[in-house]
């Protein structure tokens, strides 16, 4: 980062002038800011920007989150609401303001450092476009961290095209869109090397397999109250700052090994138990293959009835398109005028890598499947048959969409499930809590319907699916939360409000016509502005135990109470 600052931040550079002007306008210091003092903030932000990453980040993202105390404390420190922020920026700032680091930063403006590290999540209008050049230098296509790790990792794996000094020396400056270079060749080499690393190292099947195993193990531990109590380090979803700092890659692996040596491992499901064995001992030889988006036009319609053996693991690669590149090349014409051309325009056939997240396998939308060599049994025969007629990919995609760890989205017509049908109204931000709630409904063999993805349903729009979900059930459990409340106020024509209005219509004659029982992810005082009056409630109702922090036992008790309330209301109908 020091080299990069020296390259673009000379005393007469536009980069430095912009940085000083933005800082003085936003923070209005008593005295003009000195260059070196400002650069110290950039250096600290560059050094600490990844301290909030979880161990095995690819596997644990979504499985661990900051607890409410951290979010509130960090929010107070920066004067912002962090309740809807992802885990990494919250943990990052918790470390920044912690007792070990904060005293060392006393001479600096810690709020400015916090902003530089987590700027994407600050929604303030006056900060939305501030410090964009330096933010691109800290976290952009060609930033200091990427220049470092790409060349370091490539040196030990795939080999290098060029070196970091070549890249830095070709950078003229950073502006609001990103870096501007004098020579596209070092940038092209850098981007090609990074794409090669992602394709063959970071996303190598061997690495993805370990990620799948870790996910399966952690989910398996959370399915058992006994395992959750015995292994709190890896089972508690909501983490304090101390617990976050206590768990790194080594500690996580130690806990998994400790689990493998415990008699309690027998409490794991077959899939989680297999994942634990393979992660710790690797007793089986696994093979893998890619399922491409090539289907057999003459094959029967895809089915979700293909059984997935407990020792077969698969992962679907997302289809989100990467943003367009902001890297540009400065060209001066004979008249002295400077023209900026996009890097993709300067490198001919070199450059799918500026518009494609990965230039070689895995291909976006493909499914990576691992299975044990010499597998036997009826389930694997069915898998092979589906592979042969080219329906396996569609079946696995449907299974991934329609099941949460084996929990179906709709039990209304399944044999062995009973009681009034229940619709689950929730915000997708609370998906982790809703998964646990639905698992309890499944445990009690109750008839329910939950929309697990936007396109679930037969035709129609997402709004129509939400309305039909209420219309085609007897009652609802409303999962209140800060996010749910925010959607109600900011998306008046959104799916949640469609659900609430439809519940209102069904309850217009009598509340017993369509019982609605709320449970809450967050404390009662955080969900008072949900439009409860539309549901015939004069005041915000009592929502019982906060399920965001609930143990399985507490959650089960809450669900039992909700079911009892629904049964009582329906039983009291005239």
C-alpha cells in the first residue's frame, strides 16, 4: 500500500487533492489535514480490512453472525444502524474499536478508518460518493491487497505473469470509477493471473469439497441439542466479539477433530457423520464431475425424486453476473488530448476475464458433484440413471431449491402430517431463523407451506405466490423482525405487504377466520412499527421468546405455543 500511495499520491496529484477536499468537507477539522496523517488512515484501513472474516469463510458465511450486543455497540460507535449489515463489516468494526486496537489509534480519526473499511454499508447521502478513489485503492478490482495476494499465491501455484512492481508502476491514478493505467499489459497479466487462480486454486474441486464437508458438519451439530451444548464454539450461530476472536481456522478444525473423537458423534445425521469422517480421515476415495447446463430434449420432465445418497455431496455455482470493469487505459492523441479506453477494449481475445468471474471451470450455473469411488446401492443406481438421461442436473437444482437440509417447503398434502395448514410469512434476511422454525414444524408433523425461493409456485408473479400462500392456508405464523418491519415501511407494494393485506382481508369478519400468530427474531420493542392494526391488533402483540438467540429447546417451546394458539383459535370458531 505504501508503494501504491507513493505512485498515485504525490504532493501535486489530483488523487491527494481529492482526498484532502473530501476529508475537510465531511469531517471539518480545526486545522487542514496533513498528507502523511491522512495516509496513515489509509494504511491502517488496508492492514485491518479483513480482520472481520470468519474462519473457513466460504463455508461459515451465513452460519455465524454477530449477536445483537455487538451490532448495537458498533452502531453506537459510528452513529449508524448496523442491524442489517452482513457479518464481516460488523466483526471488522468490533475489532477496530476493541480494547486491543482502539488505544493504538488515538491520534487518528477512527470514524474515518471505520468508514474506509466498511463504506459500502453506510447509506448516508453525504458519504455515498465520498472518498471513491481511495476506496477503489482499498477494495477494488486492482487494489493493494489483491496485488499482494495474487502474485504471492501465483508464485507458489500456477506461476506468474509479470510482478507487482509492474502493476503498480503502470497505475497513473484512481478516480471515482477505479484505476487508470498507462500500459494495459501489466493489468491484463494481473487480471488473467487472478482469473486463473480462482479457476484452478481458490475454486478447485478439492477446496470446494472441504467447504461442502464443513457446511454439512456444522449443520449436523446444530440439529442436536446435546451436540449444541457440548460444542458451543461451532454450534452457536450468534457470536460475541470474544467468541469471534476465539475462533480461527485452527480452532475450528480443532473443534471438528474433537467432535470426531467424541461418542456424541453418533448423534449426527448420516450425511453429517459421513462429512465428519471424510474431513478428518479421508477414508474414501472421492471422484467428482461437473453437470453442465445441457439437458436431453427427449428426456422426461425433471423430478426431485432422485434419491441423494448420504455420501454424495453437491454444490451449485451461482449465476450472478460480475459488475463491469472500471479499469481504464490512458491514451494520448497527437493533439495532446487524453482519451480513456476500457481495459476490455485494449486486450483483444485476452479479456473475457474482465467481464466473467471465472474464465475456466467452474462455469457459472454448473453443479459440482462428489461421490465415493465404487459406490453401490439403489440410490447411486438412480443417480447414475438420471445422469445417463441428462436429468440429474435439473433434479439436483430442484432439490437444492426445494429443500432446506432435507426439509420440504410444503407438507399440506404429505402423508403423516396433520392440523390446520399454516403459511409462514417472513423476510428473506431472516432465512436462518426461519429454517430452524420450519424444521420444528416438520418435527411436529404439522401441515405448513413456506416460500423458500422467489419463483416457487406454479406460474404467476412473486406477489401472486405470496397472496396465494395466504389464500390457500388456514392460518399463518408471522416471523417479525427488524428487516420485516423495514420492508413494510419501504416496500408498500412488496410481497410482505401483499401477504399482510391478504391476511387482513381474510380476518375482516373475525380473527378466528384466519389466525395469525407472531413470533419474533428480535426483541419486542424493535418490531412495534409493523402494521399490526391491519391484522386487527390494537397494539404490538407479545411475541414470546426472541428466536434469534433461542436454543433448540426454547425454539421448540415457542413453536409449540404458536401451534397451540392457532389450534385454539380455529377450535373456537362458531
